[in-house]
DNA sequence: GCCGTTCCGATGCGAGCGCATCGGAACGTA
DNA sequence: TACGTTCCGATGCGCTCGCATCGGAACGGC
């Protein structure tokens, strides 16, 4: 066998270049030539890895989705000892992409989301990333509600003596997960366009989470 | 004076054409030629109205923002007799753009939001639309909280006897407005990419509003 | 009726795009 | 070492883009 290259890692390398360019100039600023230049490979190499530009974009989107999902998972195993409620807060903070180092990722994500609204292939890829994310959040919320129902309230300020079980029955974990996911995406968007500052968004998110249990 | 045309109405006509095209193929599918064809004018006419493409896009964005803001305002004056709480619900439903006839508007909006993340001019225009919207929601929430504090709870199911005043003090209207705005935008986005169905989003929104007062 | 002004449709230009093509470099195998 | 296979960098093609240009149509004032 003659020269052989690692296609997988090269595809990832190219996907990273796509991300950098999309972060700077939006998806419209992503051209095969610029991608090749940014990835330090030739255009021919890019064309070998991806038959068309769309194939490249779809792969990149999947790549980002995987990375974000992985980050949430990593964050969850990093803090397993604490309550499900705090774990939920950590996970939500993780996907809100508010920290400066993830701002670029958020911009790229937003660019793809907009494109997915008019491109079914991208939309499918995007949904494939959202589904497990929502699943994870649903589970976390259910666990947190169970924990709250089982023990007394740990951080509540008011003297409400009602059993948590009642509240757990009132909270629909799936609906709450959807709410949280949509809220986080909306906050991220508003930060990106400068309508909210990161601390303001953080404050909103924190308040929402706090109300979930209070 | 020789031939004179109504520039204002022509600009609006062109803006509508931009919206139609952006709805179908995203902002990338908006070219001067296609816009001219869709608006049934020549390319020269488009170039006369807008010196550059960007100027056209900025105007279009402002146009949409104005239209949405106007719709909210119209909805509010149409149902003034009811409580501030229901008015809030109506306004939120209005900007969530979930109804089929507004889905196109939502897609265009999303396309512009994504572009605004990498284009300061668009971002400024966008913020100019969000600011009064948030202002309106802040006011509505404050009024609703006041009304709740003044009278007894009207729809609460639990037998909680706490005075509403305490709760009103706990609710920060501005923060709630930010939350609601972000949630609505997130829900709209998730509907557009097919992650949620309109009824699901409607359900989430309704539950969130209900919890605001309960 | 001629003129001055405003408008616009058609056309051209340079640039940049995605994609196809191909000659040769690189490298394991015999 | 000679060969066969895999890879890739360079180049070209056809196309579309935003924008500039310009000749003439439309129309009120003199």
C-alpha cells in the first residue's frame, strides 16, 4: 500500500478551520480556498476529504455537536458527588457557552442553526445533537426532583413545609428540559448580538435554575 | 421637477422581496439580481434605492423589527381590558412567531441574527429592536406583579396564604423580561430547526408564564 | 418645443466561487 | 530497483456575484 493519510484526523483538522472562519466572518465567509489555507493544506486535499462543500459543512456541524455533548458529559462526571441540582447548573452553564473561550463556538453554532432553518440536511444533523442533550437534561431534572422529594429542602429560604413529592409531581422533567435548553440558546444568542452581557445572561440563567426548586 | 418616485415605499417593497428570498434560501440566497426580480423592478432601481447590498440588508432588518414591534403594540391595545398577566401572555405569543403565517418572518429574523453576530452594523440595528421590546415586557411584568400584589391571587390552585407583595418584591421585572425574551427566541429557533413542534413550544411558553404568578 | 433634471434598464467588469482535471510526488510491495 | 497505488498541488473552467457605467425614457419648467 502506498502513501496513506489519516482521513479522520484530517477531516477534524479541516472542520476546525471551518469553525475558525465561520467564527470570524459567518458561514458566508467559508470558502474552500480559505479553509484550505487556514488548515494549512491544499485545496486538493480538502476536496479529497469532502466531495462537496456541503459535505464538509455537515461534518463540521456534527463535529461541533459532538464536542459540546462531550463537554457536558465530561462536566457531569467531574462533579458526581454533589446533588443533581448542582450538576444541572454545571451542565447548563457548560452549554450556555458564555465563557469567552467558548464564544467562538457559540458564534459558529448560531451560524449553523440559521442555515439549518433552510437546509434539511443540516437540520437533521442539528437535531441529532439536540436530542441527547435534551435527554440528559430531562434525566438530570428528574433526578434532582426525586432527590428533593426524598429529603427535606436543603437550600430553600421560605418556611414552606409541603412535601417535595407534590412539587415533583408538578414538575414535568421533559418540559423543564425543553425550557432550559431553549432559554440557554436564547441567552447565548442575545449575548452574541450584544443585547445582554455575559453576567446578565448568567444572572438570568441562575435565577431560572433557582426557581426550579424553590 | 422631473419624474419622481416614492423612495420610501419602494424601499419597503424591496425589503419585502429580501424577506421572501431570505425565507426560502437564507441570507446567502439573497442576491441583488434575485431581489430585483422578486420585487419586479430592475437591478438599476435597486441600486438607486440602496447604494450597497449591506445598506439594503440593514434597512430590511430595521423594517422587520419595526413590523414585529408594531404587531406587539397592536396586540396590546386590542386587549386592554384584561389583566396585565393575560396581556403579557398575548404579547409573548405574538413575538414567538409560532403561527404558520409568521414562520417565514421567524426564519428571516434568525438569518439576520446569525449574521449580526459577525456584523456590528446589523447587530446595532438588531439591538435597537430588542431594547424597546424588552422595555415593553419589563413594564408589563411590573404591572402584572403590582396587580397581583394589590388583589388576592385569582387563579392560584394551592392554598398558599402569603401576600402577593412578598412575591412581587422577589420578582425582578427586568430579569423576568430578559428571561421571557430569551426563552421565546430559543423556542422559536428550536421550532424552526424542527427540534420542537409548535404545540410543544406553546406548551413550554404557557407553563413558564403560569409559573411566573404561581 | 426645447431643455434640464431625475430615473432606470441593460451591459460590462473584475473578482471570487465550487468543482473537475491531471501530472507527478510519495511510498509500500515484489 | 521497478512497479502499482494512493495522494495532492496547481491550474483551468464555467458561473455568479456586487458594483460601475451610460444612453435614453419620462416629465415639469421656461
